[in-house]
C-alpha cells in the first residue's frame, strides 16, 4: 500500500477527517483518490457531506470520511 494510504489509514483509525483536514494535516493532495484506493483494498470507509467554513468565512460542503472497519475485522465478523 502506498505511503499516503498508510498515513490516511492511521489517521482515520483515530476518528473521522474532512478533505481539508486530510490535505493540511496529512499533506495528501487528493484525499478522495486515497480513500478510493483504501476501499478497493477492502477497507470500509463511509463518507458524508458536511458544511464547514472556508477561509473567507463562507459555508462550504466537503466530505468527511469515517473508517467503519478493516478487512481483518470483516473477516472476523464473517467467521
């Protein structure tokens, strides 16, 4: 798995993150692509659109990602 995916996965294990938080805190320029790659690898990640203030103080909608479970957790539940 790519370094950015690993970084994002580690961060999501501590709680939900918005696209802006992923960009600024983790230095990941294309959060949606990394989330897609994690989903393709079997991680269950949910996204919801939330309103946050932008740098001009206006309301903006962004995705907030939440890690639901990992492939290992899914396998354990299925057994």
